[in-house]
C-alpha cells in the first residue's frame, strides 16, 4: 500500500484544551438508543456545571411507531423518556427495568400476532395511557408531555410530528410477483433482526406530515443544534424529512454539529449499515457527513465529529465544506459521552475563530 497517497490522520483532540461553555438553549434531533445515550452524557455535562442555565429540547423520531394489539407504541420517544427518567432496562437498551412479560405470554397463548413484538407488562401501562389519551382526542405531543410529567426526563421532549408516519422496509420475497415485500420497520428490526438486506426504506406518511407543536421553534430559536450519533436514515433522516424541518435546520442561526454514528465502518449497535446501504450511502463516517451535506451548500451540517479511529476521514469531510475533528466517539460511560459534548463545542468554537 502506498502510504504517501493517504491523507495524514487528523490529530486527536487533547483533553487539555479549554472547553467553551454550553449555550443556554440546546436542541437535539434524536432517535432511540443512540440519541438517548448521547442525551444522558449531555445532561451529565450540564449537571457537572453548577448553575448552568442550559435547557435541552429533544425533537424525537416517531417513524418507528407501530400500532400493536390496538395500542400505539412509540419506541424512540419511550427510549428517551425511560432512559433520562431512570426507568430504562439498561442492558436491553429499551423497555422498562425489572420488566415482566405476562401479558405478552397470554396474548401468545391465544395465538394473537404479532408474537415477536416485545410488550412488557410495565411498558404496557405506558401504551395504554397513550392510546387512551389519543382516543380522547389529545395529539401525541400533549400525550408525550403528560407521560413526561411522571418521568421528568430533564429535557423538553417533542415528537417530530403529531401525524402518523411509519417507516417500512422493502425486503426480498420470491413468493411475491414483484419479488419484494414491505414490512414495518419494527418487523424488520425485531422479527428479522435486520439480517436480510433492506432494499429500500419507505417512510409512509412522511411527506404529508407536519412538524409537531414547538418543533420548528426549537430548531430556529436555539443556540446550538446537535445531530447525535443516531441512525442517519431511519431516525435523523425521517426527522429531517418532515416537511419544513430540513429547511429550518438549513436556515437556523444556531450552529449545527453532528456526531458520527459510524465508527470504523461499523454502526456499533443497531442497523445503520443496512439502511445506509439501502439508500446507496457508503457505510463510513465521511459518507454520512457528505450525505447530510454542508449548510453552506444547502445541507444541514456546520461541523462533524468522527471517531479517533476515523482520523483519515477528516480531510474528506472538510473538503465537503464541513468542519471536522477526530475524537473518541464510543459512548461507553457518562464521562466519555460528556467528553463528546465538549469536543463538539470545541470544534465549533475553533471554527468560529
Ligand atoms: P435507535 O432508534 O434505537 O436505533 O437509536 P438511534 O437512531 O438514536 O441510534 C442508533 C445508532 O446509534 C446506531 O445505528 C449506531 O450507529 C449509533 N451508536 C450506538 N452506540 C454508539 C456509540 O457508542 N458511538 C457512536 N458513535 N455511535 C453509536
Ligand atoms: Ca428508532
């Protein structure tokens, strides 16, 4: 291999350089597990800065939502709410801690499908309250606010939309005349474990949806907008796909910084690789940045952090007009994740100088 033709790895940030203060208002566009982990680190950083006036608003993906057994389930909203509210099963990464599965077993005993969906007894209560409120006429945003009164997640949690949007995934099926079949995103992820190729991602209802109450304001009237290491297609991608949201991100006066969900060509946990491949984007930290694009050329990013193992990607990201640095991006614990927040602030302040 000719090393002379390879871009030199960017220097890794040193812990010693001063960290700029967190701005007063931070808005984060979040999926489920990746976004929630990042948010815990952000809140940890804020808690470690006594007297910090920082307020966090989260615009969460709702395109993973599914109706199961007559109940409205919102996996990403609940993952953020339970994680930040102390109710998450940390090992599983979703659902309630100390969960039991009696209702699920009883439903299976009746032979009622879907049997593959993880519906815990405690979790069920959340879905019952949500469904009851929706049927009484409350929009999802008001329901989420009500649920958060119990969980006190420490952020303002906003669904991206109050409208029904559900991501479907096209998979191969030789039994179909077209050779393809669409399954709900949850079926792709939970039943099929994302083990078969995703041929296309279809966010049903997205084009007809409208941003939920407060969403555009949270993007426009903020001091910092963050794209956390969430899935760039089925989490952040769907949020940006709500008509009006991408435009708000492109035009907000706040700086926009993203953190790569791809580390050394892998998605760490989840199935970002499968859905990036489905939309024709290379599975790499640089390609995801290019896919988001620079705000100076109509995209959504001013700055992008890649993992320290992806130092060679820095020049390519900069060539796309996006400020970039390589730092540790594995969310192994709260301090490691809080350091990612610091690195994002540093990168933006260096860029402004
Ligand atoms: P989901 O809705 O539960 O899939 O969660 P998100 O969309 O918020 O985030 C999922 C993505 O987070 C995964 O596809 C990974 O690419 C990314 N991810 C998970 N853990 C880590 C980590 O420790 N570091 C980084 N950089 N990315 C991670
Ligand atoms: Ca999700």
